[in-house]
């Protein structure tokens, strides 16, 4: 089994978040949240330690690339240390990471130090005119 990488995990989470309006996207994010809680919260008799500063175990930072990457780093490291968690995370990636590579899939994002000074349109398959003003 190939190890889960931070970049692949971030791409899969972004793909799931972009489809969160549908039932499949909600299920993907719910199951990802369950994995996150296994790492960030204490389990039965297993101290998971305190969550990383700024990482709320319930609110996954889908809209903050730096914090999402920090979370992915933490999950990938836990997957290396805990083979059972690693298998579960890899299974989530197999099930939900495929959407990131789907032909015709569109994943819009504005990240990093982007400075937006006007309207932005992101999407796919627009029909008809688009105007601002």
C-alpha cells in the first residue's frame, strides 16, 4: 500500500469540500471528520495529546490552506505511527480521493497571498452571459 502524502490528502479534502453541497460530499466530509477526531481527541484510554494550536477538532479548516496543510501533516504523521489509522486514512483516500482526478472535475480555489480586487467567478459549464455591475 502506498503511503498517504500530505499533498494528496489536501487535494482529496478539497475535492470533498467542493462537493459538500451533495450527499456524497457531506458523507465524505463526515467520515473525514471522524478520522480527524480520532487523532485530535482523546480516545478510550489512549491519550491523543492536545490538539495543535488553532486546530479545532470539530471545525476542519477547509477554507484555510495553511491550516488544512498543518492538519494533513498531523494526520499523515499519525498514519506513519499507527498502522490501523494509516489503513483507515488510506481507505478514505481511495474512496474519496478519486474525485480529485475525475476527468472534467473542477476544483476552484483562491489561496495563499492572493489579493482579490474585483469580482471572481469560479465554476464550470457556465451558460449565458455574465455581467457585473
